[in-house]
């Protein structure tokens, strides 16, 4: 059963007339995962769908749709769905001519619109170009010229390329001729795309270089903007945490403490109060004790106690002692030279959060009995080490899986490191514990 909420489904649904995509697939699963919803959505949107086969048979493609819940026969009978062979579509008298193929697409689009379809949706298997037929060497030229046809037309298309069969040099050129690219199951806005005026211009190589350089600059600007926005977001988050912490500690905590005192003194005027009621009041007082402890614990986690008053070193020492007491994980904390450094609040709070998150990871995942935190000033750097003697993990495997994981520990550490312009190195092996080294710049 198809997942209508999947990212690929949603991204394909946003395609519009005039879109020109290339699909670079490396397995039959990837091929089916894209082409089945691409065709089905066209049928659902009352578009005429044309599929051009070469590697596959018409039966295989229709089976894709049938397995996706499409009543294929009704669409074939009324002509909304057509499957053609590559020699009938691309070749004319045994030869491929880009202009003739584009003229065919234009006429088929006009026919589809004349038949009151919303658009013509085309997808073709480009493997015919590997057969060495006359004109097949013009395939990249054809793809580039399509970009003069699609914009403003009532046609959209996916050009299919099997990565297992095409030369990588050809696929690089294919990428340059498609505004959108589907790689596996992801649809990308293709910044390697060269519009026709550049591709066919007098200086295409210079135009490509300018495009790539501009994209490098754009990426740098985007990264800077992201870091700035992240800093603002973290500052806002810390301000909100401070406000909530203060409310929990100063208002909720004090109110609960007041209620507890009132309960404990409730029977002072009546020493001979009923024993059963006294026992219930005592139980309520114990529950209030637990609630007060929980509220204060939450307040401390939201806003590090003593960070502003006592400084980073002392606040971290208190946190590590408290962590060891709660988790029964022996935690050794060492700090050298940090107390002499004038750190801004952004650096102080991020260092605190890094250690907080690092130790939280150890508690949740490492099965460790000992943790070590070392914070050292080694001008012009601040060096943070977080180590444990736990079960460890495969670093490369974890890096590959990090995007699909719900656990945010290592990712959060990496993001905070990036935010402060530092580098993070993780060393771990199954059964050999974990060592995290974070080096941050310090400008004074």
C-alpha cells in the first residue's frame, strides 16, 4: 500500500507543467518507487500520460501501476495512458533527431490539451542512446534544447538514466541539462543546471565556472545566515528557559514549600488530632517533598544554577557532582585555565550544554560506570574532552545513520560545535568506550 504522506509523493505532487527532471536510478526498486507515483499522480490529476519503454516492457510498466492500485485498463481504453517503444518515439527512419522529437512532444501536448487534459506527462527510458544508433550521440544536445520547449508549455517530463549502464561523464552532462534531478528517492533543485543561453552560448565553460563559483558564494552566505539564526534561536531558547526556571523555582517551588509547611503545622493547635488524619497529612507532605524536588530539578536543568554568580567552572563542578550522585556513574571533572578566560555568555552556556548533553548520552546509551570531563584552556583554543568506559559503537555506521535516528545527542554536540566555529572528533569502538574531543577557537 502506498504512503500518500511520503516525502517523495508530496514532492512529486508539487510538480507543475513545464518541469523537466532527470532520474538517475541504480536499482529496479528506485525505478519503480519514482515512476509508479509519477504516472499515477498524472492520471489522478487528469493529465495524459505517455511512457516510452526501452529497457523495460510495456507489461512491466503497467504492472507497476496495477500494483499501486491503478485500474490500468480503463485508462488505456480511453487513451489517457499510452505506452510506446523507444524506436517509435525517438527514432525516425532509424535516426534520432532532437528537433523532430521536440516537435513530436509539442504536437502531443497540443493534442492532449485539445482532448481537455490538463497537461501531457511524459517519461522515457534513455537507454536507447546506448545502442549506437545514428544520432544517439546528440542526446545531451536534445536534453538542453528541451529547456527551450518546456517553460510555458503544458508538458512535464522525467528522463530516465540507469546509473549502472551510463558512463559517469555522460551523466554529468545530463545533470547540467535538467533543472530538477531525482537521485534515488529524493528530488533536488539542481544547482548544476545550465540554462540554454549558457549551454549553447559562446563561452559555455566560462558560464559553468561562473555558475559554480556563484553557488559556492551562495552556500557560504547561507551557512553564515544559518549560524546567525541558530545563535538567535539558542539565545531566545535560553532566555525562555531562564524565565521558566525562575517561575518554577521562585513561584511554584515556594508555593509548594508553603503548602508543605502548612500541612506540617496543621495539628499544632490540636496535638491530640485523629491518628488516621495525621497519617494522611504525613503522606501528603512526602508527596509534596517529591514534587518540590522535581520542580527544583527541572529549574536547575533549564537554567544552570550558579552559572552567572559563580562562573562556568564552579557550575560545571556542581553539575558533574550532581550527575554522579543521581546516576551512580563515577564522574571525574577537571578544569585547567578556564577560570582566567573572559568568556561571553554564548560560549559559557554552549560549553555547559555540551557537557550536559554529553553526560546525558553516556547515561542513556553507554552502559558506563565511569565518565571523565576535561575542560582546558590552551590559547588560542578551548579543548573539551568527554570520555566513558561504556560499550562504545561503530562511529562510521552511526554517522551514516544519524539522519534517520531519533537520538539527537551527537548531532546536538556537532551543531553546537559548528556554531562556535570548532571541530569535533569522535573515537569509539564496540566494547572500548567512547572519547569525544571538541576544539573551539578563543579570540579573547
